[in-house]
C-alpha cells in the first residue's frame, strides 16, 4: 500500500500551491510588470520621438533641396538672359561697326568721285587752254595778221563749250 501514498492527492497542498502562485503573480505584477511596462512605454516614446525628429529632418532636407533646385533654375535663367543680352549687344555692336565702316567707305568713294570730277575739270580746262593757244597760233599764221587775243579766246571758248556740251 505504499504505492497509494505517492499517487495520492493532497488538497491542502494544492491550495497552498495555488495561494503561493497567486501571491507570486501579484508580487510580480506589482514589482515587475508595471515597471517593465513603464520602461517599455518610455522606450517606445523615445523611439517615436527619434522617428519624429528624423522625419522632421528629412522634411527640412527636402525643403532645402527644393530651394536649392529653385535657386539653381533661377541661376540658369539668369545666365541664359545674360548670354542673350551679351549676344544682342555683340550683334548690335557688330552692326554698328559695319554701318560705320560702310559710312566711311561711302565717304571715301564720294571723296574719290569729287576728286576725280575736279581732276576731270582741271584736265578739261587745260585741254581748252591748249586748244585755244593752238588755234590762236594757227589762226594767226593763217590770217597772217594779228587778232585781238581776247576776241579770239571768246570765240574759241564758245566753240569748246559747244563741243563739251555735245560730248556730255
């Protein structure tokens, strides 16, 4: 019968074990569960705060990037406008230089034409004088008398002017 003592169930012992278990549960709940829960909540709030800070920094970085891109596009636009202005100024300066050169060339041509006209007139006057002198000498020899030089010149000048008008 000794085998029955080993297998027997003792109610008092079960009750004491249950009371011990409940007491252990209450003690653990009071001293361990609440502090551990508070510590976990505190850690969770710190992690959430770090995530919030990281998200704020990411947003700040995105804003800075956007501002930088805007400034970059403004700088590109400004550079384009500067290039366009410089190109227009260069074209205007080139056109002005060409116009001045054309004006100088036209002045040179006009001066050359005026000088050529003066030279032509001088040559015509010289030819007229020579013709007058030659015709005067010929006339004197032909007529063998002296003619008034002034009358003779007037006749020859009118004759030469008539010839000059016909040539022009």
